[in-house]
């Protein structure tokens, strides 16, 4: 198995090279040149495995340079029971709402209380493994642009990992107080955090530019370093995410909820950069029986429009919402889906991406749109509807969910109302702990504004709902702020060189 660029400029790249470089030289994203197939018997076998075994087995199929034993030795600590409150990394909570059955796939029991941990606890092992195999002794400089949750999860995954340093940029006023606090108090000798004046797209574009800047790359090389990314465009991020969709299905087989060959589920994902939902799509490509992917957005509904019309247009108002990890107008991983839907037509994909870069807009052809709509259903909701959904879920199901998950539930209910698809069991990705967005969740549940700082609010939320504050959030209160610096988008380059210890 090898990797190639979605834009056609690179082929026959090894898995470790794809992981080390993150993005292809032509600006495209790395995709595997084939997908392993899982039969019903394979699913049965996986159903009998632990999460760690499921992860090692699935990842081994995509990483020929890594032995199964190697991957097992990565998965064991990455998904160790003591790292995940409750002991299992990806548990399902079943909710019955009228005729429909929802399985909330809770991906936020890890060290930073958001689903990004699922990939970012694994990525450091994949990346340092790749450095050993292919890095010529170089040190990796990890650049991350974050809308909140990635930054913290990456910092936590990479802190004090040998041969790596990490630099995180977040939009100054685009993350929640708790998210900011999680990042600015980060421990570790190889970490650096900086706010930028701008939104997430500015941060992401800035990082992409530095990444492909030949001069900066030369300076790094002279210093025995190379860039790598922990953003969701990195194959090493996407791959571990495929695992939990298989895992969810296997757990449903184990409990008897999925009991015949080919029985399909829907998968609902609150979507931003399109990474999480793309991993679900790849799982289907590998044989997981999926009926529909439901792509849920907040008011930044560029993907809803795209799925409904085939027009991708980022020239629109940018909203700062209460689900900030989805405040994104350029969903980078969509490029991989387009590559697949067009039958690997890299020229076509490159032309759309060039149009997007030049004009902010492109339109796919009718055949691609049709394929897209057969697989995906898109919907969105605004902040008011999100709050109402949190309230309703708590009142009727006694289930407390965060703002992102609430968007997914709301859009799923809309999907059911419009399609009458009440029969297909549905897995909804629950992407963050409600305590990461405690003030909004408190307001939703009680109808009142919470008083005090984030920690006071978390205590009130806990008291009102009878739920527990996750330990990683409770422990933040005592930690000192280490990183208070702010820079402009134009200043990011210098910041990177400084953090890498070059300037
Ligand atoms: C990152 C994130 C998302 C969006 O996931 P993508 O892979 O970017 O689509 C949704 N919810 C939460 C809580 C997140 O952190």
C-alpha cells in the first residue's frame, strides 16, 4: 500500500512519508491507493477484540512499514483504560426517542474531553515511528492551527515526546474560555502556544502557507528539522478515527442490536473540517454497512449548501457560534471525498481547489453531486436551536450533551422528519464533554445565565444536572498560565522560527 496526492503531483509515497509530511508538495492531501475490505466474518472477529486490538488490526492494513506488534505496542498506551474515564475509549449510550433509536458514540472520555484525543493519543506514536523509519534523524516541528479542541489534544499527545516540538495557533476570540485555559496552561518542555488576531480559517491558511514556504523549509532543514502537521489533514489523524466507527458497529453486534449480515446504520457527525465524517465514509468504503451519512453544521452552513446544491461557496458571513469547533468555512478534508467521488480524478479536484483558492467558490458536476447526495444528507441549526436541543435532550432523555453534539442531534431529527427514515439504527458522534462548554450548556438547561468563572459554572452545572465534572477539567483550576502571547497572521512565520529555537 502506498499513498498519493489528491492533486496528482505525488505518487508511491510510503505511509511514513505521508504521516511525516502531512500535506503533499502540490498542496493536495495524501490518500491511500487502495482500501482493505472487511467481510462480515472480519467484523465478527473484531467484535471479539478490545478497542486496542481493533485499532492495531485496522491500522496495520494501511501501514505496511509498521508491524502488527509495533502497532499493538502503540495502541496499548494510547488507549489505555486509565487515560479514558470509565476505562473504554468509545462507549455508546443508547437513547430511545419516540420511534427512533440513537446511539451516542461518546468520543470525549479522554485526557482533553473532546474526540480529538482519539486520534491525537495515537498520532505521536505513528509520527515518531515514521521519523525512525524515514526521517533521517531529523527532528519534527509540528504546526497546528486549531479552532479549540485540536490544539489541546495535540499538545497533550505530544508533550515531552522525544524528537518533536509542537507549536499551536488558535484564534484569539474564537475558542471557549475553557478551551483557551486548557491550552495556555499546557505543560511540557517542547510545547508552544500562541493566539492569533483572526479566525480559524486565518490560522489554518497561515499554517498552510508556512508549511509550503520554501525558505522556511530550507531554514528548518539547515537546522536538522522538518515540518509535520497534527491537523486533521494528516493521514495519521484520519486513520485512528476510522477505528471507532468499526468499534461502534462491533459493539452493536456484541449486544445483538446488529444481528444480520449487511444490516445498516446511519452515521451522524457534527462537522467542521470534514475529518471525522470522512473517516466514517472510509469505514463504509472498507465494508462497514452504512445507509446514510448525516453531515451536521452550525450557522456556518457551507457544507449543507454544498450537499444540497453542489456549490461550495465560502464567500459568506462567518459566524462565531457556541459550537466553535465547527466554525469553519474551508472544510479541508472534503477534498479527499471529492477525489473519491470523481473516481480519483486529480485534475478535476485540483481545478476545483484552485477555484476555491482564487474565488472562494466552485461547483461540482451533476454526476458528482448525484453520488454525493446518495451518500450524504446535510443540515444545520443555529445557536438558538442548539440550546433548545440541549434542553430537550436533558429534559426528555436525561442526557446532557455539549453544543456540538446537540447540533448533530438536532439535524438528525430533521433528517428523520424529512425522510421518514425511522427504521435505520443511528450512531451519532458525540464529540465533546458538556463541561467544555459549560456556560452555554448551563444556560440551555436552566434558562439562566451562569455566574462566575468557568470553574464556578462547571460546579453549578454539576449541581443542577447531577453529573460529574471530568477530572481533566477540574484539575485545570490550579494550573498557572504559561502562554499569553498574541500575534498577527503575518507574524506567524517569525513565531514558528522562534518557537523552534532558531530565532
Ligand atoms: C473538531 C471538532 C468537530 C469537527 O470535527 P471535524 O473532523 O473537523 O469535522 C466537532 N466537534 C468537536 C467537539 C470538535 O472538537
